[in-house]
C-alpha cells in the first residue's frame, strides 16, 4: 500500500504530470462550458445543493490528470484482470458506421417513421392511455400495452434520465465492457454504475454471457417498479425483470425497444425513467426534451429485437 502511494506521489510530482496538468487547466473554461451545456440537469441539481458549476470544473483538470496516473497504476498492478481494452484497429465497417452516426444494432429502420409517429401523437390525449395504446399499436404494428397480466407501472409518461452502464457480470468494467473500439470511444464516458441492476447480474460470468445478455444491457431501461400499484410480492418483482418495453420520444418521433434491468430513479430526482447511454442516443434525447412515453410490449415469443425500432 505504501509503495503504491509513493509511486502515485512520484508520478504526480514529475514534470510530465505537471505539463499535462497545466494543459488540462487551460481547458477548464471549455470543460465548464460543456458541463453547463450537456449536463444541464446535473448543473441545476448542483446549484440547488449550493454547488457552483465553477467548483465542479475547478478541480477537473488536475483531477483528470490524477485519475490518469491512478488508472495507469490500477491496470499495471493487475487489479482489473478481466479488463481487455478493445482492439485499437477498428474495421472499415465500424469506421464507416461511426461516420454515419449512432450505431444501430438489433432491427435497423427500413422506413423512417418519425414523422408518422409525431403526427399520430400530435392530436392524442396524453391522459388517455387506451388511445395512446391503440395509436402506437396500429402505427408500430406491435402490441403496445400500459398493462399486462394486471400489472402496470405508476406512469407511462415522464422524464428519462441518462444512466451509466450496468455491471453485467462480476468483474465487468469499462475495459471489458465494449466489443469494439468504436463502442468504447462513443460510450465509455458514461462510466459504470458500480454494480448490477435491481435483479442482480445479467450473467453469472463473462463466459456465460450470451448475445442476448449483451443486448439487454446495451438497451436497458429503468422504471419505478417499486411505485407500481402491484408492488409487494416476489412474483411481481420477478415479472418486471427483462420486461420488454417500447420508448417513444414524442418530440422527434424516434422509437426504441429495451428491457427493464434496474429499478429507479429515486423520487427525489424528479425523473420517472432511465435509459442506457445507447437508448438515450437512439432517442436523441440530448437535443430534445427528455420527456418520453414508455409502454410494455406483449411479446411472449421474444420476436421483437431490441434497439432503434423501424417498420
């Protein structure tokens, strides 16, 4: 332990570290600007707690540099034995897809239905769940339900938060989480939640993880299942696990399919739902209001793929 401390102190005191810290310090104003622009919700929360955005950014430069030094020690010491950073050489296909925009796994939209979705919801009564169910079911050609087996959530409309990646199995980390350099570059900055979801790990180990498990975490959703009027029995809690749902961004008409893998957010956040970084990007919620519609999908044979939806 003392050796690691001295090594860390040696790195931080080196001229290379000081140079890095100085360069990062110059970017402090840019960090503050990006923080205010991209994470308005977090900044607003901090202000309510009496924390100024400047204070959040003030330590970012040196903090980042320190993190780099510490991170280098963690990997060199073998503390994360399962960590394998993705291959730096992305395939031509991955590079071309990165230039095109968001990665779309699962079903790829063959027809742009965003305009039709916006039009269908424009005249709908947002308080009439039966009307919304019918409009979305008819348009998307999938059985959209606010209630299945007599079980429902506390709401089908609310604000969606941007979530971190879930730990899929014991030992999963940012180094082992992604399956290509493109994915790592795009989504690693979301960080890891620091643990599994409300129903435990998605897989028991890396070796046991299936392609379906990968998709479940990639397109995972969070809902306040504990506020469901049906909450209270182990059977209901089990019923919610991996429950397939459709999420609609009414502002731009984007639609994504995901599964429930975690319970939340806390009521104090003011949000009703949460979505993985991939879900959030597919719905393009950074550029619109974070308000979404979220309904169950009746799909007992598991035929409807996860990800960006299209007909």
